[in-house]
């Protein structure tokens, strides 16, 4: 892994993105999005996560966050481990999941290619953390995250994507609460 993609400042503010293996569009059903939302809530309450911006896309997640426990790597590791287990359970137990066999086969296939994985691999291993050091860079990353569903062609206005903090920036906190600081406006 490149030096540019590590958590060097343990108390820093970071932009991260992480994707499912093979960029599989898993997050197309509400129960799977719910796992992500519940996991973020838990991490905010119990693991010291400060979340300033997010977007859940069909195959990947974006965060701007800080670890108050100064363990950003461990926080993301635990988040990914927990969500992978819970989403796989949700897939297995969802009678409406028409792609169940294919999805599980793809995650098992990815797991077999990785000696460190017991059975399934759900997330790609890298997070590509980028420390945010100025208001200008923070604003650029917020805009990038919020415009991700627009660029993908899912919506024409960022606030129309249900699983994005673009809604929070318009005082709509119905999906997730986010943290606020003076410089993030």
C-alpha cells in the first residue's frame, strides 16, 4: 500500500472510500442500506466515530470522519467486518433476493482468492484514506461525495439521494445524524 493511503495522523479528519469486491452492486435493497446505517449509528455511539459527510452508493461507501479514540484504521476495520457479516446474513435471509445464489457465489469466490479470509470476502481491503488539511479541500471532498449519485445518473439533485448527508446539509436528518464543526459549515 502506498504511503499516501495510510492513517498517519490518528486524530486527523479523513476522506475514505471503500467498495465491495468486484464493485458488485449490493446496496440496491433497503435492508442492506439499513445495515450500513445501523452500523454507522453504533460506531458513532460506541466506537468514537465523528461522521461529517457520507454517501452510500450501490457498490461503495464514502465517509468524511474522525476517530475520537485515535484509531481510524481499527474503526474502519471493525465497521467493514461487522457490515460484511450482517449484509451477507441479510442476503441469505432475504426471500425477495433474486440474486442470492450469484451474490453469495461471487463473495465466496473472492474469499477463496484471499488466504486471510475464512469463507466470504465482501469488501475490498483498501480504504484509500486521505487526510483533509484545509477548508478548501474539505469542501471539495464534500462536493465530490454529495455529487456522486448525480454523476452516476441516479438523481439530478444531490439531496434527492436518500442515503447521503447532502440531505443533512439541508436540515433533513431522517436517515442518519452527522456531526458538525464550524469549518465544515
